[in-house]
C-alpha cells in the first residue's frame, strides 16, 4: 500500500477521516508539478484557478517592500494548502514562492467544491487546516513584536518541528531544515549577521544543556 501524501496526513491529523475520505483526497492530488527553488508560484493580486498543495519542499508567503526588501509571513511545508481562500476573496494579497525545490499538487476549485459537498469530514478537516494557519499567524505576530531575537528563532524552530511531525517528516526532536540563514533572516526581520550570532548562541546553549 502506498504511503499517504502529506496532504492526507495533515488533514487526518486534524480531523477524523474515513478510509473513503482519505481515498478521495489521495485521488484529488493527481496533477503534480515540480518547481525550482526561488520561484514565484502565485503572484500578489493573482487569481489562481487551482488550490496549490505543497507535497515536498518548503515554500512561503511573502510581501515585497517599497525598498525591495522581502518580509516572509509564513512558511508552507508539505501538507499545506497555499490558497484555499482565494475563491472567496477573488485575489490573493501576497506572493507565494518556493524556498527550496518543491512538488506541488494543483486542485481545481471545482474539485474542492465537489469533495466538500460530498463529505462533512473533509469540510471539517479543511476548516481545521485554515484555523490552524490563522493560529500560527497570530503566533508569528507575537513572535515578531514581543519576543527577543533568540526566543524568536527558537519559537520558529519549535513550530516547524510540530508541523513536520504531523506529516511524518520529523522525529521527536529533530528535522531537516533546508533553509539558508538569509531566508531565516528575511523571516525574523534580522540582518544576516545578527541571525548568525543568534544561531551560534543557541547552539552553544544547547551544548551546555546537553
């Protein structure tokens, strides 16, 4: 039996799905595309015709600032829907870009409408996924505005650990983080030099605890 996709694993983690529900979701992710690192999958103000689901790799939500700088507002990891809300809002208000090479499934909006109309469990699971995304965003706001730099980075790493555990891509206390320090600096609103200093300090602290 083939392993479930991260999409199914994430939704199963958040809601009770029947075997039929899982089969329907697996069949929905047949149109899969490969994207290179640093590629914009959906541009700000775009109106994508499909819901994009990350199956492999890391992507992000970001906005460009007038000075050309970039602020990353969320990471998208395997199992995440990038743009489930677009049919309601008509346009997306930020850009979604890959950070690493990514494998992305494209689900037409009509497919989402059909499977949610047929299954209350899938509808509940997708709502759960959306609410979790909103809760994560609130934590990012607190992280950026109130936590000092070392705790900001530590919180982000803990968040990613929990999210990747849910889709079978992390152990109890470790995971592969395929991001550069520049990407982390864009996320945490730090300079590269400052982030490098914080990383070295966290490594030292972890060694002392061990």
